[in-house]
C-alpha cells in the first residue's frame, strides 16, 4: 500500500488536500445506510392518467367550441345568402324558409302563419351575426 493511498472508508479530496466527509450531501461511512432510489412508478402512472384526462377534457372543450363556431359560420352563410328585401333590425327575430324553387328567403312571418318549408329561426346580434334560435 502506497503512503499516499488512503483507505476506502476515508473521504479525502486530493484537489484541496482536505478531509471532507462532513461536507458531502450523503453519508460516507461504511456503516451508513444503503442509498436507494424510491420506486416512483405508481406516482408517475397516477399523474400521467390525471394529465391525460385534463388534456382530453381541454381537447373536448375545444372540439365543442370548434363545432359551435362551424355551425354559426354555416348558419350565417345560409342567412346572408338568402333572399330578403328589407334591412334586418338588430335584436329582431326572423324566419328562414325554402320556397318551391329551392331558394332560401328570410321573412318576418312566423312558421305557424304560413305554409312554406321552415329552415330555421334566427336573431341578428349587434355584431351582425345571425344566431339560430330553438324552433
């Protein structure tokens, strides 16, 4: 054994020339407990499931918003593409019909008061968007 060689249980830093066992963040004695890493598999799995559920929930909300926006776009295309000879008033209710020639037209006449094919009931919002009302 060399004079410079220290036993394994002695913690000696050769760069600084000091014994630094007390400065280590872990125990260095031969009687010290074994250092083991905890098994976090169940923790990971639980949190993966929670995160996946949260992301799916957010995705479903976005999907529902997208479908509502698409429906609103289609409704607005339908109403603005219809025939009408008056300027609609914001906040008023109008009815969209399909005539015998297959042309959509907008009217103030309620479905109960006429025999045309009723497509939907709409209200013009202040943003000039047509909002479909429950029939």
